[in-house]
C-alpha cells in the first residue's frame, strides 16, 4: 500500500523501485539447501522498509475498520431477520389492502380489523425456556444432542440442577 501510495504521489519513481530490488538478498544462492530452511528464510529474511507515521496510521485505521465489522454468521442472521420482517410486512400489507377493498364492512370495522392484524403481527411467541438435561449415564460424555430431547436444551450435572432448583425455590419464596 505504501509503495503504491509513494508511486502515485510521485515521491518515488519506477526507477527507484527497481533500484530498491537490488540488495544483498537479491542474488543469494539457494541451491542444495533444505526446503524447510528456504521456507523459513522466505518468511523472515525480508528487508524492513521504512514507512511514514501517516502511512502506518492509515494502515492501522483500515485494519481497525476491517476488524470492527460483525462476524459473517451474525451478518447473515441479521439479514435473514430483516428479510423475514420484510416478508411479514408484505403479507400484512396485502391482507390490509384486501380488507380495505372489502365493501361488505363499515369503515370502523375495517379499521378495527386492520389494527387487530397489526397488533397480532407485532406480538412474538414467548420463548420456551431451555430444558435441563442431567448428564448421567450415557449422556455424561456426549457433547451432541441427547436422545429423546426436542427443542432448546442445556446439559447440566446433578449438582448444578440442584442449585438451579434451589434458586427457583428462593425466588418463589421472595414473591
């Protein structure tokens, strides 16, 4: 990036770039050397070219912006969620248009039915709490889904299950 920037701004010419290519590492004889040595030399035996503070800051800023992006899985999940809400909205729009075009209903009934549709669409199903599966017997060493368990689940050991029950009992007593 810095070399391209220097060439573009005219700080360096192509002739200078070619001259920089000739150094003590240019004509090194590598015949007969082991492959692992050549690989290691290729990784670490490179000249350190000085760069300006501004160029270093620009590279850091670019990396920071790159790292600030959300993870691919998160981006995909957000896109799916957005797509589903758009689909739901389209469905709702079609239904409300059909209700508005219906001549057998009064204006008040139309408004009520449309508001009912909107409120129904806004409500979300309550999330089911995760089932606790006690890790004993065959389930103890298994990391995957245990047999006979559907929906969300959490594998716990016997001690943890007892502690959770105690917490629920204390919370119930406080109410």
